[in-house]
């Protein structure tokens, strides 16, 4: 036990480990904030769809040898988020089909572009890193850390400012619109926020595992708590705790960061499911 | 000046008219029931009155000090709400949102109003309960309280008694009647012609494609449409 603790303190001396923890906590916090609403809106898979779009955009950015790929990835992902969350009323292709279409399309095109244009010697390594996150959280530059911090704070601020509106629009969009709340505007704000988080979260867990970060904390919290506020607070706590635990375990045990965090999230979900069952029996 | 007046409305989806030639008015304190068969355009009419959907022709005019966005609405249950974690208080308070504007939180007056409306509908004791765990009748009361937070003048109810048992249905009708007595205008979509005739002051009967009747309840009972319907549904009345 002491050895593990020693090893941990040793690692925490390194700045890149501290950066990983800071950014990891922020990403976990933001993704779980928005996750509750996404799950309730029946948009659980949107995280995965958008992350594939971000993957495609990353590939294009790499092919164009952009130094800062956020310049391209962020706008493209935001555009797709707006497009997808706007679905429902007047689209020819319905919700889940649109998500599936955009996500596999972006994945395929992304991989194609990476293959054709990549000058890297280790192509499959690059692809794997983008899809599963592997080490990118541990190789963040100071600038990337600050960007992540700024964007996370922006998302948290938007969520707090629009908390009641997001609740009302998610619970009953027709009622909100009918009583003069501009539901479309809030849906748009929400779409932008989710896109920002997806792009940030790619660093932490990689494109394929983002959905887990978005839905597991929300679903865990919904097993036990019954009000929107309690569910939101609980899912944030669960998400942050799981992310920190997962990061620490992966650093000490040398496992891949993304999948370790998701594994801890699954454990958390199991725990809350049992707790929920017990609470209902009492 | 009536609170709502519709002139020669044509309603429909994607260029196909469902109902046309709908003209009627709703004055302050009226209790209007809109009856008709499935598919005659009742739900579309609701969406149009709430301005969720533009009419294909004609217009809806609000007057008598009623602003658009001030219509309290009791919708039919949606799938999302079946497993939505929300406390009763959170749901009722969300009705105040149209008063908030850009202010991010509810102020004291709005919270107070939510409490008063919960009291008024007898759901105060449920304030901390989870909305999805309530019975159908309790859920409707909660949504009514929310609608009352959004308006002081007019309520639009879409099949409020769907899926409720007869006892709860009667209680809900009594409650709606009481709100009407307190001066709130009621516009109600209903399948239940018997109850409509019993409680309403005015009836709008939409037939296949056009309005069959609009007028007071007494005139409706004398009319051809009313008599034809009373023969079918009269047993319940």
C-alpha cells in the first residue's frame, strides 16, 4: 500500500500528471452536467456521433498540417451538433438515423483521409490514440490546458445561467414555447456547449468512449435520486470521483486512461443500481 | 374584445388541410369545449392557438389584455416525462419561467406564486415527491399548477382526463370548474361529449374537415350536430 502511495506522490510531482488531473476533472464535470439532459432528451448517442465528427475533423486538420487543430475541429463539431439537436420537427431523416449517418460517415472519411495523407510512420498508433485517447491526456501542452480550463468554465457558466431554462425545455418543450420561453435558442446554446465538451473530452478518453463519460454518471444518479437538481449534483460528483480514480489507477497501473475511467464509471453505475434497488425496498 | 378570436382558420400538415373554415371567439371567463372525432384537427388547433404552428390560412388574434405567451397550457403526457427525475416543486416553478426573461434564477415572488398554486390545487404535500411516481390524477394537478404559474387568465387543456379513472376524472372536472368560477377562461379539448356538455358554456364541434357548430351550450343541444352526438354519447351524460 505504501509503495503505491509513494509511487503516486512521485508521479504527482510531474507537471504533466497534474495537468492531466486538472483537465480530467473539468471534462468529467462538464460532460456529466450536460449528460443528464442528453439522456433525458433521448440523445444518449449524440456524444458518440459528435465525437466521430471530431475524429474526422482531426484527421482533416492533420492532413492540412494545422498546428492548432481546435481551429478546425471545434467549428465543425459545433455545426454538426446544431444540425443534430435541431432534428425532430422538420427533418426528412429522423433523429437516431441522422446521428448514425453522420457518425459513421465522419469516421470513415476521417480514417480514409488519415490513410491517404498521413506522413506518420505509425499510422495505426495515431488512429488508436485518437479513438481511444491512450496517452493524449498526459501529453497536453500548457496552452492546451489553459484552453481546456477556459472552455470548461464557459460551459459551466452557461449551464448555471440557463439551468432553469434547460430544465423546463427538457421537461416540456411545447409548454415552454407556448408560454413564451424561447426554447429554440436554449436548444442551440445547449448544442454548442455539448460540442465544446465533446472536443475537449476526446483528449481524455478518445473519440469512441466519450458517450460513456456523458451517460454513465447521469444514469447512475438517476438510479437513486428523484429531483432534477439532486440528479445533476450527484452525477457531477460521481463523474469527477470516477475520473480522478480512473486517472490515478491508470497512472499507477499503467493501463490506458480512457478505458480505465470508463471501467470505473461502469463500477459506479453498478453500485448505484444496487443502492437504488435497496432504497426502493426500504 | 374577446381574449382569443379565430377567423376562418385552415389547419393542416405539410400542405394538406385537415380542417378549414374554423371561426370562433373566446371571451374572458368562458368555458369552451372543443369536441370532435380523432383526426379532425383538434390537436393541430391547440398547437395553432399556442403559436407552436402557423395556420395555413386565417389568423388567431389575442385581445382583452391577453399577451401571446400568456396562455397556460396543460399538454398531454409525453414519453420523456415518464422517467424524468423532477420534484413536484421543480415542475410547478418551471411555469414561472416566462416571467424571468434573462434572469437566471427565480425570485421570491415567483417562488411564492408556485407555492400558492400548489396550495390551490392541493398538491403542496407532494412538493418534494418525484413527479413520475405520482398517480395520473396527481400529475394532472401538478401540471395545472404549473400552467397557472404561467397565466392568470386563460388555460388551454388538451384531453386532461385521458387515462384517468371515473372518480379522478370527476374530481378533475370539478377542479377545472372551480378555476373557471374564479374567473379563469378555460379552453378544453375533449373526447368526452357528455362531460363537455355538462361543464362548458360554449361548444366548438369540429367535423370531418370543417366546423360543424360553434355557439353556447344551450344552442348546441338544440343543433343538429349536438343532437346527433348526444344520441351516440348521450348515455354518459
